């Protein structure tokens, strides 16, 4: 396994959205209000979804929204149904919660991009041992204002790093390094666990891989009013 698993470099300069307003450095007071609206919407991912408040959660998105997580990709309504089913499966699946840390918002015209720092916690049960996976990641929301209303059109994420720990500190669970080494470094333990429960992970969500720059470029394109289509972290076009 390579020793430098978490190489972090600045995004390429051409992916910087120079015309967008952000963090009160440029823009008007109206831009600040838009950024606060966007922030409130995006924070609903954890507060609504984790509590199964599906009506509130669904209100975050435009009807044509496309979602790409490690375990599920598809239109928003399919994702909501898959999330409900995941809760119903209980310990046979994974119990997913989110700790929201903070976010930045870029606004340009009627489009916005939110980059939100989140720790995803997933509880798995393997061989009778409860295990918590904690994954530090960045959520990317691409939003658009339509008829005066902001809503999410695309969502995906990048994983920085993760770990697996037993819930009971007196228990141990061994995961062979050669098994996790085949997964992306930013979420190799989560990806291993998702594969084990029969939910093959999306493999191009690594913050330390080339997909980072692909996503940043598409975020800039989005802000500039260009057509953006999934896969947001790859070059293939997903029909949905």
C-alpha cells in the first residue's frame, strides 16, 4: 500500500470561479441573503435525513435532482426510497448519520455551489460486533434558483479519510489490509464495508484522486451557466 495515501494539493487555478460571490469578499447584501438561504437548505441533508423527515428532506431538491453517494446513485425520488429501505433493513444494512461541520457557498446569478464539511458515521454489525465507520468528507451541492426558489439540482461528495472502530472498546474486529487496499484511500474502510453488505461502492469519490479536479471544474461550469451532467466526478454521461 502506498505510504502517501492522503496527498492534498491546491485545486488547479482554471477551476476557480472568479466571478462568483463568497464569504463577503465580493458581492452585495442580496448575495449574502442568497448564500444564507443556500446554507440553510444544504444543512437539511443531515438534520432532515437522519431523522427520517422525508417531506422536509425532499423539499431541499428540485424535481430533476440527481444524487450520487458512495452507496446509491440516481434521481432524488429513487434516493429517498432507497434511504427509507436502508432504515427498514436495520443492522443488515448500515445506520447512517451526519455531523455537519461548516460550509462555504459560491453564488453567481441564479446558480450556487455549496461545499460542506461533514463527518459521516455509519454503524455496521459484522459477526455480532457493532462497528462505527467515521468518514471525513466534503459534500458538494449544485443549486439553482427557479421562479424565486433555490433548490439542489446535483449532489455528490469527496472522501478525505475514514476509520473503523468497535462500539464496545473491549471488542476487536480484524480487517485484512490486502482487502481494503483495493479501495480508494479516502474511504477504503467504508467501501470495504459497503461491499460486504452487498452495496458495491462508487469508486471515484476520492478527494486525493483525479476526480477532485473533475468535480471542481464542473462546479465552475455550473456557476457559469453551462450544462452539467453526471457523472460529476468522472467523464461518462449518466442517463436519468
